[in-house]
C-alpha cells in the first residue's frame, strides 16, 4: 500500500540525515528501531551516546541508562557517574 511506501521513504530520509551527521549505520538503525522510528528521539539518543562515550563511559552502560532515563541528559549522567 501507498502508506507503507511513504513510511519507508520517510524512514530512509531520516536515516540518511542521521548518517550525514556522522553516526554509524548500525547505531542509526538501532536508535530508529528503539524509538519507533522517531528521528528526533533517535537523534537525541545518538548525540548523547557520542557525548557520554567521549567522556569515557562504556557504550552498553550508556545505552541502558539513556533508555531508562528517557534521553534526559542530566539524569543519565548522574546514573552513569554512580555506576
């Protein structure tokens, strides 16, 4: 159906925009799936993931905390520091 095609094209466009921001393809796909294909939420997640990764936190811990905290930066940072 036409509706599915439009959703798919929207998904591809969102992925393309996130990839152009420098995120890895696997991370983009995972983030889009985790946030039910919301480009905004996926972008927030990827930005915070990269930021916390640069601070030296482990990627698997970052993902877990961001999901639990709903991408709330300060709350997630607090949780990561306490681990």
